[in-house]
């Protein structure tokens, strides 16, 4: 790797494919299965350290349930938290410096996964006091599978300081399952890169193409074109995003929408200094608020002008 100047973005343990993980890894009803998963993660982390991995990703493909009738959800979540605590302890013990990442996905192969989306994972980390040790690896294909728009989870993770890395792919929302397609939509790429710029970068994370050519793309060249075109898509998206941020037109328009929160009672409420009595007093003095347009079409037109 040193000879060819190649770095390992992240390492991960496959805790879902083997039949032993049919009922979960850390959330399995069989403690011995969880122990096996622990030994597997231990070895993976040791290899990750040796290879200089920048991150280590945990995707709980089997951490969830197919039926609530036979599942103790609270116990399984407690077990998953205990498992992650062991991961943190061993990371510190061996001096692995990579960032720990959890990758959300709502379902498939399980009916419901505990790491459903970004907000669910962040809630879990907060509940079990693991937030300081983990960030999120967001795969937009999983985001749309959860019923959100392409960039939703990237936004949610970023605003709470939890965006660690991105599996750069896309899917077909009309199908309802994970298709792992190469990202070719420039507007979607620009929206992602704008968020990355605004949060000051993504290091030590990055863009990983968790993508495959389509089954009917059978030429060898299709594999090369898929990777090259996807890189070009995000490169163009980065240029567009940089121009949008530099111009500041969209930011100014958004700030104008929320300008009432910067003055008067709005500023007091935002600062946590207002009371319900203050709210009542304002309404008595100024009357009912007048609904304001969100001007969605105007904002979308601004974005389109950069494409």
C-alpha cells in the first residue's frame, strides 16, 4: 500500500452473511453468536490498525427483527450498546486511531433494522451515551429506502456533527429495495457536496462507491465507465456546490425566510430566554400572524440555475 500510495478508507466486519448471523450478531438471542461476532470484530480492528484504516464501519444488516411477537427489543438494543462499548474499549486498548462509523439502513435483509436512519442511530447513540465515540457512514440508497429524499440523512448527520463518511451510490426509489447503482445524477451530487463544503470537509471519511454495474451491463468496459462517470459526477457536483456556496444566493434566501428569529421575541425564543407569557403578550399586542409563502419554486429555480 505504501509502494502504490494507496490508503484504506475503512474496514468492516461481515456480521450478516454467514448463517450463524441469521438472527443478528450483537442482537442475537444466542449469546455465543454475539461472542463470535466480538471475536470477528477484534480481528478486523487489528487488521484495520495494521493497514492504517482511516475508519471502521458497522452495518447491522441482521440487527433488527422480523416479528415483534418473539423479540425482546429492549434487551436486543441493550446488547447492541454493550457490544459497541466493548468495541470502544478495545479500540482504546490497542491504540486504533480510526473513526468508528455506523451505517443506517431501514430494512433488508431484516424486516426492520434498529439503525433505521440517521436520526434513529443518533438517538440510539445518545440514549446509550456512545455519541462521542461514533459518527455515521451515510449511504443515500439506504436513505431513499427509508422513504426520505436523497440527501436527507447526510443533512441530518451533518447538522449534529455526526457525518463521518458517505457511500456514494444511488438507487431506484420506485423498486423498494437496495440496488446500489453508480451515482450519475449531478444535482444530487451537488447537494451532497454542498453539505460537505459547509461542514468543512469529510476527513477522515470520504466517498466510497458502494455500487455495482447493472446485470445487463455485461461488457468489461461498463465497470470502468461506471466508476469513472461516478467520479466525474461528484467532481462536477463539487464545482457546482462550490459556486453555490461562494455566491451565497441560496444561503441569503434561506436566512431571509428565518429573519424573524433574529430580532425581538424570535431572538429571545431562539436563545431560550422567552416565556409562554411573552408569547401571549406579543399575540395580544400584534394579533394573529399572517401566513408567509415558503417560495419553494423560487429556491428550486435558484438551484437549477447552477446546473
